[in-house]
């Protein structure tokens, strides 16, 4: 695995493992259609992310393969490469009028001497293998992941156990995952650190009637270690006068709890359309409570075509130690990271797919394209927020993929 | 005292939501039905097939393993029909058009009947999709097969051949 | 303990309130648009992006860890 070096001021945008979605627990196919035929599956996806004000641009390439092993096992592997360029917010400042300004890393002169001419030039390579063993009434999945970029290495292992009962109308899921991350910030060896995360999932999915499905999950996560952002600073002011700046400093421990409910409903009279409603409540020991609601409508329009518009709303309140600019030099923890501020976000997207079945009885081909526009604004926060618009931004996403089953 | 019984009560309520129909079992005579063919031309009665070994397959267009099974069952049907073997498909789609589309994609030469209300599927008790019943020359169920994967066909052919030899 | 019994009662009522759905009646539920996650790859990318821009996380499961972006 090779990757490009190097960045001057880099945010950890890419450090997440995205492919985990392939191992999502849910209602197993066996509940619907007996044992599942052993098929080979190949997927490829291209994705593009672009942030307003030319901040971050990401191109992502992802390939996944899954194959049967014997009668009751499936193995899969997924590879991902993200290429990231751009700049990210570094700290907030007070200008001479006393109003807050967000300072973006790209302003630094060093940026111009970097490889891609931007302040961040990085790429991430990740691999995620997974094995699932199917029983008559359940399955066990083991998965792992390794992801590496210039300044960040992540490894994780996880397992999900699914058990069907009640005539396969109810599926219970239990999942555990452990992650070990190492951060080695570019040009800041003093801020080197590591982080351990564990997450537990308990969930139930239930067939309500022949048209309705309900899922409810709770997850608990416990993270310990270095969770500050080594590329962010907090500028401290006393009565509008600059006094000091310090690196972003967050607690070394975080508990997070989330509760997700997914409702899926079929409309036979509307050409087999499907309505999806997701709601998630999340709360953590840093004091951030968040609500996420998403609604999508999947409309088949004939000949294997499907159109799915969706809207999403997100709102969070600020972390206990968040400060727009630093005011208390005695505080133990402080961060001006916009992601820990109170804000809301509205997004809307469209997804179009075309399925081609019956090339041969078992071959199946599917093309999908999607787009989404996301708008982050302090004023969208539930219950309002008077922080001003200095951190507001937007981004759009485009994806294109194909899936081949044979 | 009262509260201690609650988990038991809950369990009993859950247990009562199970199937209560009597499943057709191996060794029992196959329930006799008459059903229209999918193309609505005529109807077929199981009793007309006495003396033949029948592979009675309950299926639906949305069932993924059925896509695997149909070409293989068609082959088996062609191979052994001269010896007194027949595959009979019973489609369970409420919407017949979906079944017809499936058969356009995967054409077969054996008889396909339509049981849109699932009356006979419930009579036989179809516990997964597909479920098939191998019925001997005397009209007795000799084997029940749940689901379908490609490698199952060899075992099924063996069962059928044994019954044909009897 | 009261909460435990309340949850038990609600779960039981919800589960028994569900209609019996026979295997042959699960055609609608087997449609690809009825999957909990109809496009897993796109979902993965969207989750990844949201997770790196928002403080909330979890709920959906899968490998939850490995993110320094929050």
C-alpha cells in the first residue's frame, strides 16, 4: 500500500472506516427467502465530496468482492482509497470589531510548497475483510479492518451475531467492535497519541406485517485516549484582547449512547414503492445531544429503474468544553472545533438505480448514482442558536456505483 | 408474587403466536388439490398424476433461490419425464403478472399452477420459500425440501431416481 | 425494576400485536427497496462523511471505531 506524503496542516477527515456498512446487522435474507444462494458479488463505487469555499475535496474509490465458501459461509473483502486535498478550519479569532472569524489552514504560505498546491494532500488506503457463517436460524459475522494514511493508522475487529426467532419474524442482533488508532501528526511529533474505542450494539428487527418492518438498535461506545484534534488551536482573549493560544485539548475519555429506529413500509398500490424513516438520538459524556431524522421514498418507475429522493435533518447542541474563542485560561478542556459547536444541518439528495436482471438466470447487474447537498448552519439548531454564521458551510456528494452478482 | 409471573405470561403470549396448522409430513398422503394453470388454460388435479413421481415445488417470483432452482428443475424434468417423473410448480404470487414475467426470463417446460391465495401452500405448510414435496407413485409424501441452493439438485435427483425404481 | 417490566410488557404487546406473516407472504419484504440499507456502499460513504462533520455517532452498528475525525 502506498500513499502520498505529505500535508502541512491536516484534519483527520479521512480517518474513518467507511466500509463497515457492508457488515451492517439487519434482517437477514434467510428470513425472507430460505437459504441464500451462493453467489459471487462484485461492487465498485466512485464517490466525490466537495466542500464550500474550496475547503476539502475528496475522491474515493471503493471495490468490494464477496464469495461463498462451502454451503453456509460467505467471505468478503473491501478495499478503499480516499484522495483528499484542501484546507480545514484551524481556529477562531476575534477581529478588530470583536466579531468571530474562522481561520482556515489554507491561508498558510507553506501550503503553496506542498505536493498538490493545497494545504492538505493526503490519501488513505483501507482494507476490510469479513466472514459470515449462516445457521438455519442465525448467523455469526467476524470482521476486521486496517486503514492507513500519512498520519493516522486504524485497526479494528468486530463481531455481529444475529439470531432469528418467532418464525423468523424477529431478528435479534448483538455486535461488539474494538478499534485501536494511532495518530502521528505531521510536523507535530509532540502530539503523537493513540486511542482505543469499543462499541456494543443490541438490536431487534421485527416484521410487523407483510408490508412493514421495524428496527430498533441501541449502541454504547466507550473511547479512551487521545481524542483532541492535533491540527486545531484555541485562541484565548481577555476583554477582546488576545492573550494566548493553545492546542485543542479534550477529555481522554468519552461515553456515547445512541438509539436508532428504522421504519420501512411497502406500498403495493404505488408500484411497490417503499418509504424509509430513520430517527436517531445520540448523547455523550462530553455533553453533546443530537437528533438525526431521515426520510426517503423509493419509487420504482418500470423497466428496473428506481428513483429515491431523500431529506435529512440533523441537530446537535454544543460540547461542555466548546468555546467559540477561549475565555477561561484556567479551563482544563477547551476546543473551538466547529464539530463540537451547537448547530443544525439540512440535506437533500436523490438516488437513481437501474437493475438489469436475467442476462442469464443468475446474473444480475445494478447501476446506481446518487447526489446530496448538505447545509450546515448554526441557526438550524433545534431551539435556535445565536452563535452567528462564522462556521456555516455546505458540501455536496456524488456517488456512482455498479454491482454485479453472478 | 404477581410480578414474578409476568415474564412467564409474556413468554406464553409469544408462544401462542406460532403456526397452528398441521404440517404435511413425510409418510403422509399428499393433500389432493385442483388448481388452475398459471396461463389459465385448464386446471390440474394432483390425483390425475397417480402412478408418477411428482416434485411439487411451491415458489414465488420474488424468491431468490427459486431463480437458482428453476433451470435445474427443468433439466431434471426433461431428463426423467420418460420414466414417469414430473415437476409441478405451484406459484404463490398474489400478482400473477410477476410470475409470468419470471417465466419469460426463465422458461420451463413443466406445469406451473397458480395458488394466489396460498390455500394449498397453507394446507401443505410452506415454511420457507421455496419448499418442495417429493410425492411417490402412490401419492405419499416421501421427502420435504426447504430452500434451494445449486448443489441440492444431486441429492434430489438421487431421491427421485430411488422412488422411480420402486 | 418497574422500567424492566414496562419494557417487557411493551415488547410483548408489540410482538403479539404483529400480524402473522407466512413465508409465502414475504414477497414485499424481499424487495430490494425494502432492505434496511438499500445501497450499502453509498450509505457507507454518506455515514462516513456525516460522522466526520458531526459529533453524533453510533446506532447503525458495523465497525464503529477507528475515527479520529471527531
